[in-house]
C-alpha cells in the first residue's frame, strides 16, 4: 500500500464532494445533470479547463491544473495585478464565445429567489433587517435586461488558476449558462474589489459599476442560506456578510488603479 496516493478532501457537502488523489480530482455528484453541464461547457469554452480523464457516474475524473488559485474569499490575494488582468482577458474570451445551450435563470426567477432569501434572512434573524433591506435596494441595479453571453456562472476567485501572470485554467463549470457578463465579473471580484480595476483593464470594455455592486449584494443575499445549510460560514472575516456590510459603509466601492467604467 506504500504506492497509494494520499486522498485529500477538497470540498464536501450535501450535494457533492471533490477529492484529490495525486494529480487527479474526483468529483462525486449524485445529480448527473450538473456533470453533463460541466463536461459540455468545458468542451465549448475557449479558455483553458481541466482535462476530462474519465467519467463513470457518479464520478468525474479531471486532471489537476498547474499553478494555484488566483485567491480565496476572506483572504488577501497575493497574485500580481498582471495575473488579475489576465483573468479579465480570459473572461472576455469566454463572453465573446458562442452561447452554450443552457438558457440560465430569467430576471423574474432571480428576483423571486432573491426576495425569498431576503425574507428568510430577516425572519430567521440571521442578519439585521436594515442590512438586508439596504442590500436588496443595492441589488436592484443588477435586475435589468442584459444581452446574454457565455457565462461561467460561479466564477469565484478560487476557481481561476494562475502560474505567475498566466491563466492556467478555470474549474467548476456546473453553473455555466447564458447569462449576464457583469455577473461573472462581479463574482470574480467579490471580496476583492481592490482588483476590479485590473480585471477590467484585461477585460477591455466599459462596465456599469453600479451593476457590479448590485451583483455583489445580490450574490451574497442569495447565497447565505445555502452556505449556512451546507456547513460554510458566510460570517467569516472578509466573506459574504462583510461584503453586505461594506455596501452600507462604502467599503465595496471599487478602487481606482486601471479602472474602466462609466
């Protein structure tokens, strides 16, 4: 047994689990619809993704990506401004690609889900009512018509891998669909607003910063209950609840270096 690789639990919750064995990631998901979306999206994406090694439901085996994550929510990123700009350029390539077949959620669906989560946050006492209400007002800026693009759908900073200043790949494509380009940009910079200017410099297009702020608030409000019910802590320093508080204090205002916006 001396040649058996150590098994590392990367993430595990009620929906799925990801294990690492050497240079192979094993994703175990009882809902194969999510795996279907991930495999199809990686095949279509014009940016680097993990290689599919084999698939035997409920397990999907993927190759490990070189380098390290661009950052982690709740921790300062040590990646260079050039690496963040490279991430922005990769996102732009994705958004310019042909649309995937999955339509994504409609505006009405997103708004209804948001209102339901806000009600739960208030009635359960998880967050003060005024904090929820104010962030719901900020989130309204994101609830407007958009031209759909190929979105990753869960472009957390930890899902983008870099080696030096180069993007080596993007992982976790189960939410890929047609959607709002600014949602991906907001997700990538959530909790790392100081790097928004670098990302937009690489993205190379004007964006509405109020919409970005709206998506920051909206994502945190919608995610809180799921995170709590699946064993994560959105109240950890620098995480979702701090982002919501920052919407009231101005902490979430993007900083200026390389910023492109109107």
